[in-house]
C-alpha cells in the first residue's frame, strides 16, 4: 500500500507545457481544456488518422472504422465517463465543486482524441515492422553505434510513447512544448508511465528517453506518485484519468469491431445479436428486443446499431462505478488492471467472449491478415531504405531519399541517433495511402504522373 495519496486538485491543472510562465490574452470563453480539444481536432496529425487502418482494410463500398472515426467515438465515450465520474465524486467531495475537477470530461475526451495519434501506418503491423527492423532485421548492427537507452526505445517502438512525443517534442518550426497542451491532458494519455528499459515482454512504455524529462516535469507538477529510486529507470503510477481513457478505448474497439465484422459479413446477424445481448440479464434482453420492435427496426444492421448502443451504455456505467468504487486505490496508485477487468460478472463474461471471438474470427480473418502482411512489407522496405540513407547521408541515393523527408524532421543532424529518430518520426507519421505511394515509387513500381 502506498504511503501517500495523489490529490485531485493538484492532479487537474491547466498549466501549459511551454507556456508555464505566460498568460496569453484570451478572446473567447473557452476553457483551457476546450482549447486543447480544438487544437487537436484541427491539427494535421489528427486529420491523418482518417487514412490509417483501425482493423479492417480501408473502405471500399462498405464503410468500416478507421483511426479517425475510432478516435472520435472513443472521445465521445470518454466525455461521458469523465462527466459521470465528476458528478459522483463532486457529490462525495464537496470541496471539488467549482474547481477544475468539474472539467475532467473534457480532459478525458481530448486525451481520447490523441490516444492513437502516434500509431504508425498499418496499426500493430506497422509497429512491429519498426521494432523488428532493429531487433531482427538489417538494423541489428546499429546496436553498437547507439546508446543502450536509445536501443531500448527503438526496439520497443510504441504508438503510445510516440503520441506523447508527437504532442510534446519541439520539431523544427514548432513552438517549444510541441502542441503546447495542458499538463493534465498530457498525463492522461500516458498509459504506461515508465521507460522502455523496463517495458518487459509486452514491450509497452510511455515515453522515449528524449521526452523523459518532459514527462517527469509534468508528473512531478501534478503530484503523480514516482515509484523509481534515484539512478533507476523512471517509473510512475498512472494519472487517474488514464483509467477513463483506457476504458473508453476498450469499450469502443471491442464493440465496434464486432459491428464492423457484421457489416462485412464475417459474423452473421444471429452471432452478433447473441454477443450483444449477452451483456444483459434475460429481463433486459427481452426489453431491448421489444424496443427494437417498438422502434420499427427491420434492417439487421440497424438492429445491431441499436444493440451496440445499449452495450456501450452498459459498459460506460459499469466502468464509472468501478472507478468511483476504487477511487482510493486509484489515487494511491495500487489499482491493478483496467476498469473493464473489474466490472460485474455478466458484462465481464460477455466482454471476454467478444474478445476471444475477435481474436479467432476477426483479427485472423483473411482481409485483416492480408493488410498486416502487406503493411509489414511496406514498412520494412521504407525502414530499410530511409535508415540506410540516414546512416550514410553522403551517398548519392541517400541524398535523393533524404530530400523527400519533411523539413520538420532533423534528418540533417550530425548526430546519428537524431537522424535515425527523424526517419522513425517521418515514417510513423505517414498514412497508409502515403506509405504505399512512397513504397511504390522508391521500389520503381509506380512512376509519378505529371
């Protein structure tokens, strides 16, 4: 049991990274956390999510989720989670009334928008291609040329850590503090608040070594409990709002993948309806089916949409209850697992059934596997060409490739690690379509049409 407990009023801060001692003039009534939200939703990296795969191939005649639609839905659920938690806890702690705590719904919604912004093209397959280029591929011999910490970072390359970098790193032409977001919002996206050197078998971590001082500054300002001793790799407990961001993501990806699988006829209507209804006891199942009749819904897709909405509402209320029931453990950093892990038995069993079926029938389906295989090869090829160019920048072909890299990335740096990271920044920021286009051109498969 932790001997100290985090404090809500310190945890929720509208201090901005890069503007700690600045009070810019305001011309409207938006809160600082609403400014975060608007800043993200109008940004180019957020827009690029529309051309990044969520699970299924990007749409043909049937529209399924991409990273953008997924992030918007997660943000909507995150807003509900935060608002409902705020209402209950303000009733429990009257001193939180009329403080920034009332705005946690907006903070969580914004963090949800950002949670996938660091993901490379082709999802987890793209992540693996970057990692294995260094751990298994041509980049293995770079280990003796870079620092131990940098090697840990690139061989465990992680979309979550990359999102924190994207929001906080001072790329060329950008203000100090990156997107200049509030401290509480930044802390809320760090799902794994520790260094890559202690990432373990799952390979998850929260920030690259280059951004560790930024995370430490944010965490210390907010009073997040530090678990590491001097000289040890940096490790903190989670900011409490991370649990709500994680829950919103868990709810949306699992349930929306089931809906998409039904649209694509990977799952039958009967299978889908059985999964959706299994989140409820018999009385509530009967009620949902009766409401579908009363609403006059006859199209199977519309019936699934209605049931899906009921399931999301159920899981949202369950996660709110888990959060407020475990408030003390969350504030002292001892809660284990996610909020979904602790929901009541019936919806928990149903969620696990959905997860098992998703692995077997969706994530191993031919369309998904084909995207993963193609995506891996595209990413592997891009990494091979551009990393080689960064290693040998004076070669003719290297100069040609380097000239393609956006000027915001420091690929001309005299430092090898900086150049390597510039390549990773460039490639991980690509959309699926752009990655395919660059792959085809550098491989001579397609020529530009003038």
